[in-house]
C-alpha cells in the first residue's frame, strides 16, 4: 500500500518536472493573487479607518 502511494506521488511529481515553461505562468498567477489579496485587505482596512474617523468627528461636533 505504501509503495503504491509512493509510486503514485513520484509519477504525480514527474508530471510537473517535465513542463519547464509553466513556472513563469504559475509565478505570475501567484503574484496576481497576492496583489489582489493586498488590495482587498487595504480597501477593507481603509474603510474601517474611515468609519472610525467619522465616528470621532461626529462625537466632537
């Protein structure tokens, strides 16, 4: 059972080693995903900070 699983993992990993040109595409997709996550996080953080500043301004008036 364990040897079958090991052989299957070796075959699965071998598929990715043979495709040399895919590395750049994978890195660019990963970079795009990280950039989108950062943009969404900063947007949400900006809205939260803006809401807090609005509350402070309303309390002072």
